[in-house]
C-alpha cells in the first residue's frame, strides 16, 4: 500500500472517530463511544505505520552513506602516496561534515 493511501485511510478513520465522538456527546449512547475509540485507535495506528516507514527509509539511506564513507576510508588506507592520501582524507572529512550538516547532526562553523 502506498504512503498516500495509508494517510488517506487514517484521515477517513479519524473523520469517523470525530463523528462518533460528536454523536456520543449529543446522544450519550455508549455504542458511539466504543466506535469512537475503535476508529481513533485505527487512525493512530495507521499514522504510526507511516511514520515508521519514513524512519526506516531514513535508516537505510544512512546505512548506504556510511558504507560509502567506509569504502572511501579503505581506499585511503590502502594508498601509499602520502600527498594523495592527505588529499583523500581532507575530501572525506569535508563530505562527512557536509552530510552531517545536511542531516541536522552538525552545525556550521
């Protein structure tokens, strides 16, 4: 199921929950209160699923970036020319800092 579909479904259940709560307030019939809790719980669960999927995607992207940094570090380690090694280290450090700032993990200096 697509993220947009899940968000729409969560909105649908939230709208049902809101209507049920209003009906309960107006009538006092407990069935509306039970329906409100059920629909509210479904809406919350769906929103949590969307949030978890977003966090999982961000985690995967982070792992890919870290693997890239590791490969570059291994290349630096295997380089025997000191000037080339120094240039590669500076480039790697700059890229790590830039990525950290982009992800909100660091600050501008």
